[in-house]
C-alpha cells in the first residue's frame, strides 16, 4: 500500500462519539454557551499564571525552563502552525511534508523587510509576510497539486528543503549567518514587547490563534469546507460531482501557507534573530506529528496536538538527555491508544438537524441495517 | 433529431491494444429513459466514463446540448448538466447524508473563500438553499430519516439512493445511473423502478446502465445493446428482447451454430 494510503487509513477512520462535549455545548442555550466560551478564552489568557494554580500548576509546569517562555516561544507558534497544516492535511487531505517552508517564508519576509533590507515596522511586515507566504503556497501548489498522494508528499518535502537551502546560500537573505535585529511588535499600552517579559508575546499569539480559529470555522461550515471534505474523502467522485478540485486544493494550500507564514512572523518578532538552521526538515515532521496526534481534521485536535508536541519535551526536561526518548514513547502510546488522535474528527451534525423531524410521508423500506451498531 | 440531449458519435476508446468501445453512435432524446445494456465487459461503464469526462475518447465526439464536450474538465461537464452515480458506490463516507447531497447542490453555487470568510449574504442564502434542496431530495428518495448520519453508516439501499440524490442535486439535464440496482432484492428493484419513473416524471432524462433484464425492460423507453464494445442492437425493449444477436450475446451461441 502506498505511503499516503496508509496515512489516510490511519487518520481518516470515522470517529466514534468520544466525549460529546462539543455537542453538549452546542445544545446549550445561547447565553450559557457564550459565557462558557468567554470563560474558556479568559482562562487561556491567564495561562502564564497557570503554574501558580495548585494541582494544575504541578501538572503543566516545566521544571528547568520558564513556563512563560515555553508557551510563548513554542506552544503558541506550534498551535498556529498546526491549525494551518490541519487545513491542508486534515480538511483537504493533502499530505504536506514541507510545511516548515511556509513558516520560514513568513519569518524571513519579516526579517528582510524589517532588518536586512528595510526598516519597516513589524506590524506592517505581518500582512506582507502573510501574503508572501500565501503566494508561496500558490506557486508551489499550481504545478504540484496535479499530483496525488505520495508524489505530492515528496514534492512538498523537497519544497521545505529548497527554502532552507536557498536561504543558506543567498547572501541577500543573510546566508548561514541569518538575519538579526528583526523588528519586534509595537507596544500596546501596558504591553511592552521587550526581552524581560514574555507575556505580551503570548497574548499577541493567543489573539492570532483566536482570530484564525474564528475564520477557519467560517470556512469549515461553508461550501469551501464541504468541497475540502469531499476532496479528502474521494477526489474523483468530488470532481464528478462538480467540485473544482484543483481550485479548492489550491485554496487549502494557500490558506494553510498563510497561517504558517503568520506563525513565522510571530516567531521572528519574538526571537528577533533567524537563520536557516531554525527551519529544519525535522520541524515539518514535528508539525505533522502535532496534527496527527491531536486529531487530523479536527481544529480542536490540531490545537491540542500543537500544544502537546510543543510542551511535552519541556515538561520532561527532568529526564535530561532521555527526554526526547520519553517524548517519543509518549507519542507512540497516544497513537496506540487513540489512533485517530486525541480529539478525533467528528461527523458533523448540524444543529438544525438535531431538531428536524422526518415528514410523515417518508416511505419506509425494510432494509437490513448494514454497518450500523 | 431536434431534441437530442446527448449524442455520442463514432466514439472509439482504446486502452493500449484493447478496444473497449468501437465506433459507438447513439443519441438520447430529452425526457426519455434510455437503457444501456450488455454482458459483462461489453463497455457500458467505459461508455459512461467517456460521456462524463473520466476518459478522453480515442476518436469520435460527444455532444451535449448541441455543445461538444471535448476538452472540458470533469467538473465542468457536471456543471453543464450531466450527473452520474457509480457502479461501486462512491459516496463521501465520513460526511453526513445531507452534506453529501449539499456537495451536489453546491455545483450551482458561487460562494468561495471570500464570501465564506466575511459571511456574505450570498453565502447565507446558498447555505439555506442547499439545506432545503438537500432535505427535499432526501425526502424524495425516501431516506430523509437518516439525513444526519455518516454515509458510511447507512444501509446499502440507502447508500444507493443517496448517490442518486447527490447526482440529482446538481440539477442535471441528463442523469446517468450505473447499475443502480446492483445487489438489490427483487422487491427493492421494483421500488427502484418506481423511483426512476418518478424521476423521469420530474422532467429528467435518464441514461440507465443495467444488468438485470427485467428491470431494463420494465422501465426504459429505448435500449442500446453493447457487446465487445460494439452496438449490436437498438430499439424498444420488445424489439431488443427478440433480437437474435442480443439473445446470442447474452446466452451464447451453441457450438454447432457458430
């Protein structure tokens, strides 16, 4: 069986109803639903103070490194990346092994425009970087999205490497020395983006995530999301049902790339120094692991997966040089016990359908209920 | 013929050295149910695949609504008004029944990424229209009670009918059914025949591939018989039924007669 075939088997099995949390929240009255969502968002913004909460603190704290640093430098960025990659891999079913390339394009655009060749402020660089990443997605996607499965995976793998190696060899991108003195985000009132306090970066990243989630939800629940799902489920059938598969695959690529680029701008603005070795192939694999671990095709899964993959190695710092091993074992265990990921993709049941009653005239047919139960 | 919806002219389809269709010519009139029959391997599904753009014919032309289909992409052909079902069911298994049908309805919609992101008025209108249309079709097919279930969890007969509902959702001028009764019991086949008649009564033109002779005889207006990629007979069910070539193709020819 082909690589991507196996991959699809691993990740596209239907989810059994696991928790039903989403459905239960969906059925709540509007007021309580929204207060719950608000409460959730507030608790996320309070994350830098989580280690001070009794039990939770012991659970999440990262001994040996600053928890604040972990959530700003890694968690927020991985979550954003996982959200973007989930569009490509989870929704449209396109196996992308070079996603780090878009992340690098975003970071490098900020580097070039705010330090290397110009002195634009960070905030101006962000939309430009997102557009440039998106363009990179379109440029990569236009010739390659005619390929399927394994071939696409190989070409994207190459893309990630091309970006890194080109950056390494291009003097105008700083070569292997990279780019330093990249602009930082502007101070907003009491939020001072400096070296001492990581919190403002965290708040900014979290805000980006919330905006991205909001926009992606809209896409998922639209003709676009349906087209992506149809392409993932059966590309030929989708095309024969009138879905312009190439166009929607290209959109998935472009949107995924844009979100990856956005994560890159955040990274560049935080560390303020980038070089090609920040964007190794290993990162692509880790990003993919985040999506698969969290639950391919489920936005909440991608968020959780990104957070876990970013945080776990830091949590296990106590194991010193065995921590990567512990991390690997943890990943394998999750995949053994939850092969569809931590939060598997759910069959979407629209809310209006829950209350829908079949009309009286529905003819009853006495067929065996194959495949149910 | 003024009111020919689809005409297949001298279509030949070769795969390497194998000729799957050889100089096939037939037409479908608006509003009729045309049966395409033939023994296994006669080229029926290949013929479907040429019409719907899955294959490009080696030679010959397919004309739909007085426009040639050559060079069109598959989804464009569907947009023009040819929809099909598959011999082996090919639904979107992890999507709900209603979503499957909504994908079909979306053919005539225009909302793309921009409209969905800003939640444009057209997006909302099309979503509402999609639901209503899909629900209407599921009700018409008698499977609305399982609208919210994943396609893969539906009983076999429901899946077959869901495929037809999804094809109808694209508002086709020509509906191509590829062995819709495969695996059905006689009672279910009877039900399906009624359904096909009801579909035609709604104004659709139907091209039906079928193996089961009784089904084809009962429901079609005209029949084209294929054997080894060639048309061996065309005519009304009664004519075809008594055609010696057809009988020979289906039942074989005794050794001494050959």
